[in-house]
């Protein structure tokens, strides 16, 4: 059975991609950002997922139907941060594009429930695959208008806390609250709830990173692992031989079969 082993979220600031392309990752401004992902790359190299499901948003489409779609920085920046920049990704990547640009964007609750559906779909797959789900975008940012450059670290950090410990509370945040607290583009954070919905209710937080600024936004990142459950072999229920218990057992068809098999 395929299973989700972990979830990762990361901002997908386009300037990070430009810094990689222009080989500026060692410059002091960018080193602060990239050094925050060194442990993440190590974690990913050890996790060795067979598949990554990467949730991201396109940034420029009008309403349309597409049969072939190029991915943009929403997908490529987080993958570069997690895998480095190899000639090709070390495992298949399934892009899941979510509209958060055109009205109506999905609510956090809808995204969380989509994550639940993804978990079921993965678990129904018979092949033994280890899957990492990535949610990208955010954190607080606004790129135009009077509040351009808005960063709300308090909200961002509380969101990271909630993602780890109380995602259902985050799923109740309205669009209006996202816009007010995290800026017009902060709505991208609903995509992190798709990742979180795909994980178990209780998870282990293995890494977190937050820095301000990168370009005109905050960069946030978290790695959450599902806690491995050891499946215990089920022991057969003991056969009860005392007369009173035997009578009780005989009254129940399922138990009756068990008692008879002992004779
Ligand atoms: Fe974005």
C-alpha cells in the first residue's frame, strides 16, 4: 500500500529561483535564506520518497482550459530548496495546481478536506510507495497596493504552530482574515492545509525555519512526519470454557462458531 510519510511546506518566492539561477546563493542576503534549507535537503535525501505530490498555484492564468501546462516558480522553487538543483528530480513529481488568484479561491476548510481525499487516494494505491506531500506558497505578503510589502511575522509564526498542532483551527480562517492579517497574497497559505489534511491528525514536527525578508515577503518552512505505527499481529480471542461463559458465547452466533471449533 502506498503511504504518506511526511508533509513539507515552503514559501515559493520567485526571487529565490532567480538567486539560484544567477548563482547568488552564497551572497550574505541570500545565504541567510538558503542556509535555512540545508537541514531540509539532508532530511529529504534521507527520506528518499518514491513520489512527491506538490501543491502550488499558477500566478498568471485567466479562466481557461489547458491540456499542457508549464509549471512556474510555485513548484520549482520549493523543489530546488528541498532537492537542490539536479538535472532531474530524483523521483516522480505530481503537480497539483490550485487557483488562489481568480475569484473564488478555495477556503482553508475545502483545502484541508482535499488533503484528506488525497490521503485516501494514496492509501488505495496498491504499490508500496513512500509519498511526501508538499504545500507551497505564502507566507504573509502583499505585492501591490497601499499595503505592498506587508509582513506579519506574528500571524505567520502562529500559523506554523497551528499547522503542527491544531490544523483544524487554521481551516476555519476566513478569506477576509487571511487578507487582513497576511496581505492579499497571503491567501496562498490555504495550500499548506492541503498538505496538512493529507497527514495524520498527530504528527511529529522535525524541522521549522522562518526568516524575514526574502524579496518583499517572509519565508516559512516546516517538515512534519507521520508517526510510524507498528502494526501488531492480532491475537485470536481466548476460547472460554467455563459453563457460564460458554452459554453466553453460544448466544452469539460468531462466538458459537469459535466454541464449536475447539471441540
Ligand atoms: Fe505565489
